[in-house]
């Protein structure tokens, strides 16, 4: 295989392992070398034990293959419990904490033979408070986006082909957009959230990063995703793509990316159906904040009462409901969101996919995680979202677009994404 | 204090501790003695370490009081993670497993000064498969009900004043009915489910057992429950209680208990509003099974793929979707349940409380957990439920009734229950 093993996709590595061209240990060493060369600058990782990685790789080399993910390295966002590594949530409460149990998703990946390479940096409890140390590999002065900062950057900078993240607001899709990688937020609860730090039961969604749609699909296979209905998509020619024409306040970089993507899709034979989705999003105004803050009150009560001096003030505010959200507002938010889900599924079900913005623009300077305004309603709608890199903005930084559809259309969406990606993704400059 | 310390309620113990009449260590010793005397027969506990309990009690005696639960012993259902005890889920996969982390609820109780006494037996993963060894303290040939078998029995048999359980179908309320104890299932997600084994995200609800409404309220205080609206209930005289007149197929024991309770409530001055709730429950037929089985597919995937020979066949069936539930059926169930929640809240909001059945009759013979037909729709509706013991059936075994109301009316419901309980609870014979 090439001497730049760490730049291969998971699908390519899987093929190389199957044909005996490469070993898991060689893959692991290539990843570790890249991390050693780059992570002092990128700071994607909160924990890697190279010796343990090599031991794990050698064991996997001895075993019969457990499937396409056998031997493929994964980064794991440090809010997932891992039995053999610390899980620290970027919180002083959990410094050196070893939970002695794997999150369900990590267990499923281990059963598929994945190589769990290490833990990636995150915003404190994937929410707010302490920032990740991670920098955007495309420009170290810029944020990789949050909260799955380390997972997105580690894939973008060729440390690992795949990584797990989570999304409660925009924590998977926004970093994918900023870092120029592929990401999948599956339908809510299609993948277990057990063993991931709870932030908001209604919103928390496990998801993953990869460098191609095919790689995202390999992980969807491991989690045995299944659609509510057969998709029926075959080719972009004649496919109907709803272009979200809601008049968002965003930077030209994002607006232009969507306009250009629309033109390219039409040039490829797709039918672009421009539609303002205000009928969905206007009734949802403010609901995400009510749900995330109110459920955060439940989620952070224990830490607020046990560790008031170690928990960041932002979480204390949440546990103590400083925002003053009433339980009546929460019920209103639940019930309105439930209605909006049905409406969105109906509209999105009339087309092959919906294309919308992933972020308000290129990655901003500094370490802040960025705005989740374009992601949070889709999170509350529980629908699958795939970020597809769609060229560069004026600062030569990546801009992504989101392909979405009805709940439990994940497989169909991956199929559409596989056709859409070559049209949109202009191979982001490194 | 009395020489039967273990028979006191949590509120009484709390008063005794505050006034210096008793120490935490004395309470702990009384509980441990009762367990030593009785648990060979009742088999409520999967783990108790008496030395560790005494050490914990002595530490609590040294500390300034953290509030009304300071020093009060709790049993913890063995699907809650506990940092200082095994957590075994009644599964051979988890034999001797020590997760090194507390469930959020256990952490919150520790912050309130509670004495975590030990782990109580459960159905395998609180669902199906392996039965709890626990017997009904009122008749050892009968079931205590499941899945929170040990928690209900430990409170009923005066081992501990309070215990945590969970409900996904009927696992809190049904054992409370069979064992003649009080139980509270709060509004869904009002209390964190983090660190409790995931069975079904939409259904899993942490709850607790006690021997009085006042004791249930102490735990509600620790979890900082808050209502969506002020309750306004003052006295039973003139209060409107909706009597669920849906024609269920149940044993005379339960039917009679509800009829007698209605008469007694009317005699106490309440207005009994008899109403058939078929308009709520008929559209919900089958939904609970779809949600619990479909979400179980997500929840048990990791164990099914990691431990196919150790996971009970019932969970393998769930992970492999042997029931053949489609994701379309799941979405239909989600959306219908969301509508039913709004309808139920509206109907229940027109009265002070709703009174319905807790179980189809007295505890049946054997160790099976019993039928959850009367509980599961209320679980899917996410509404608070309180079991109130309401006399004995023809076999001199307890029969309970459920007081329920709209989502996030937990505090109000406790206030109503405090007035209803003395009318219904004829002090179950021991």
C-alpha cells in the first residue's frame, strides 16, 4: 500500500486488510506517527497510549476478521465511557476517571473488531464551560468547532479514518463543516446513547466522522441502521432535492456554497426544489433552548449537588435553572416538537433529500465552538443529517452542507449522499 | 426510640436523627439485623456488605446533616451503577461487575446524605429473561412482582425505609401493589436515568419505594421535582377525583378495591367523577410493545454482538428484531403517543387526580413478574404515578391503586396522595 497509510479511507484500509496488503499494526503505527508529528499543534487528543494501541492492534491481527471495521482505528470523543482508557469529559471532576465500562456504541464497535485508538478532546460535557484545546487543522488560529472538536480534527488531519462524536445542538455537523470532513448524525435513538454523558435525553445523539460517504456507511452497518421505508433512489438524474431557501442570516461563504451546490446538482441532472422551510422552523423558535436547558437541569443535578466548586458555573446555572424555564414551557416544547417532526417528515418525504446549511460560514478565529443555529432544530426534529464538504470559503477554509431527510431514512440518505458528494466535494485543500 | 427502628418511616427516622434520639449507625444496624433475620427467605438483596454499611453510617454520623435524607438507608435496584458495590443486572455478563461510577440518582442521594445500603434483586436487565430470586414477604409462595422485585420487597419487609426502582412497563407500580408499599414513578425525565441500564429511552423512568406518602415526598425533594403549574389542592372535601371506569379485564380483588376506594373517597367528601378512558387507551393499543421492543433493539445491540452466548435469548430476540417491528411502526407509535399525552394531560387536568388500578389483582403464585397491562400506557404517557396500598384481596394479599395526573404535576399529586392515602390504606396486615 501507499506510504501514506494514514490518509487512506476506512473502506480502503478495510480492503487492504482483507487482501493481506497491510496489517492492523501497520495501520496503527501510521496513525500514531501522524499523531506524534501533528498533535502538539492540532491537540485533537485527550488520551492516547501508543503501547496499548499496538498491543490491541497485534491482538486484532491474530483474530479472524469480524467484518469491514476489523482493525480500523477510531477516535472516541471523551464523553463516551471506555473501559480501558480515562473518560474525563474535559471536567476537573473527572480528571483521571476510569469508568471501567464501555459505552454501548464502543462495545458494538469492539464487537465489530474496531481498533479503539484513543479519546478526543471536547467542550466540557460536550456543552459549554471549558473549551477544547483543539485547533482547526486547516488553520491553527481557527476553531475546529465544538463540541466534538477533537474527533472532527483528528479525522480531518488524518490521525484516524473514523471517530465518534455526539450532537445535542450542532456538535457533530458544525465541526464537520469547519474541518472539511464527512459526518453522520443518525436518527435520534437509532444508536444507543448508553454510557455517553447525559446532557439532554431528547436531544443527545451519537454520531460519527469519516472522510467519505462510504466510510460513514460502514459505521451505519455496524450499528445496524434500518429505514422506515425503502428508499428507491438510484441516480441523481431526475432526483428531487429540496433546497432549503429559508432566509437565514449567514455569511456569504455558506450562502454561496448552497447556491453553487444547487447549480452543480442541477447540472448533474437533479431537480432542485427551492423551498422556504419557515413553516417548520418558525414554530420551533426557542424550543431547542427550552429543551436543552430544562433537561440539563435534570442531567446535571447530581454533579451540581456533589461538586458545586468543580462544576463550571454554566452547568450550575443549568442545574439551578437560572434561566427560569418552567416545566410548562418544557411540555409545550415537547408537544410542539412532536408536531413539527410529523410535518417535517411529510415535507422531506416528498423529495429524495433536503439540502441545507451546516454552519453560518467558515470556522471563526479562536477556540469558541461556533453557532449551532442551523443545526439545533434538526437535532430536535430527530432527523438524520450528513455533512458533505462543499468547497472553500474566502479564507480558504472548508464549508459544508447538510443532507437531511425524514426520521429513519438514514440508509436512503447515505445512498443519496454517495451520489451528491462527488458533485459538491471539491477535495478540500490541505 | 422504639426497639423496632427498622419499622419506622424515613420521616420518623429523620426526626429521630435531628433530635439526637438515634444515630445513623443504630439505624443501619437495625436494618442489617432485619436483613440477616429475613433475607434467607425474602431474598430481596443481591449485595449487602454489612461492614461497609457500618463504616458509611459512622462517617455520616460524623458529618453535619445534609438534610432530611441524611443517614436514611436506601436499597438500590441492581441496574443502577454504584461506585462502591457490584452492579450485576441479574445477568451472567455482569457477574461481579464494578462500574466504578454512580448512577446520577445515586450521586444525588449521596449528596443528600443518604446511606446506600446495598443492591436489590431484579429481573435480568429489569425486563425479562432471568427472574429475581425475591419472594413476596406477605406470602413466600407468591411473587413480589417485577422487575423491581427486591426494592419493593425490601421496603415491604422493613429491611429499609426507602429504595430506588425503575419502570419501563410496570416495574415500579406493580411490585408496590403486590407488596403493599408506596411507590412513585415521577414524570418521565424529571429524574436522570444516567447510569441506569438502558432498556428503552422513551419509557425508562427512575422511581422509588417508601412506606408513606411523606417518605415519597422526601425523595421528590432530593430530586428537586417541580410542577408545570401550581396545584391548588387543599382538602379532600369537594376535591374532584376521576375514577377510571374503563372496563378492564381484571380480578375481582382489583375491581373491588377501586369500587371501595371510590365509596370511601365519596364518604370523605370527594366528588368521584367516573369516566371511561377508552378514548385515551384504545388508540394506544400495541404502542407500548412497539416502543419497548424497537428501542430494545437499539439498547441491547452491543451485548447481543459482544456476548451472544451469555445474553438471555429474550434479549437476543429483541436485538435481532425477531418480532419484526418496523421503524415505520416505531415512528407511528412515537407520534401517536405524543398526541395521547396532550389528550391525557387535558382530561387529567380537569380534576384533582385520576384514580386507577395498579395491577390486575393480588400477587400471583410463583416468581413471574406479573402483567403490566395496567401500567404500560401510563409509562408511555410519561405521567407521574403513585401507588397507594388499598386493602387486601381474598387471599389476604395487598392490592394497590394508582393515583395519576398530567405530566409534571408530581408535587401536586403527592399533596393529593397525602389526603387520599389515609382513606384507602387500611394498614396492610403483616
